[in-house]
C-alpha cells in the first residue's frame, strides 16, 4: 500500500500534533509509514489508528485545524485509548514481544519493563509475536525469521520510546 496520509494525532502523553505520513502499510489497529517533518527524510513510525483525531485532504487544511474547537473529541479519543486497570491476563488480546542479543542483565531489565506495561514476553519468535527487540548480538537467523513473519523489529532505544509513547519508531 502506498500514498500519503495527513492527520491530527494525540499520543499517550497527551501531545497533539499534525502528521504527514507516506504510509507503507496498515492493518486494523496500526498505520506504518515514513513521518515527514520540515523537509527531512523522515522516520519510520507506527501509529495507532484509534489515536487519530482527524484526517485531512491536504496540509493546508491540517494547519488550519484548531484543537481548541475540537478538544472534546480529542479527549474522547485519548480516553478511549488508555488501557483500563482491569486485570487482562485472561484476555486473548496480548501484545507479545521477544528480546534477543542482549547481555543477561540487560535482557532481564527489559523483560521487567515489558511486564510492568503488561506486555507478554515470549521466549522465542512465535506466530503471534508483534515485536522483536534486538540487541548488539542478535542472531541474523532470528531476525530473518521475524522479518519473514512480518514482525516489527526494533532496538532498545526504540523499545523504551514505545513504552513511553505507544509509538513504534523503526529505522532510526
């Protein structure tokens, strides 16, 4: 899939911004593409569709969008995307991640962070894995397997950003 999407977005930190994205693919929950800022080459990012406040036909319309006039809608969008504090361990909707190529202490630290955010940590690359987080010594075979399965791959700093913002930054 190709094209350009222009939209108003609110992240988990309640930061509002306009995004111009040359998108590569999308599914039910996410849009992935190159985020263009100020004529830069851009960064590969993943956006949650449920955090998109408005879509625009062109950048002029996007720049005229007034958040103050649409604040109630923006807050509704944000409220609907914040996870509830209910125990979801019985839920089939898990977010699975696997860590590879890290020193044992680093891997344990990352696993603890993931579990604190209620991510499911897997011991290998599995069919339902959403993210493979790779360290300096990651196996090429494991990376190739994940790529072949369409799994997003990121490094440690991208993973930490994901935990903080909910955005998946790939390719930085």
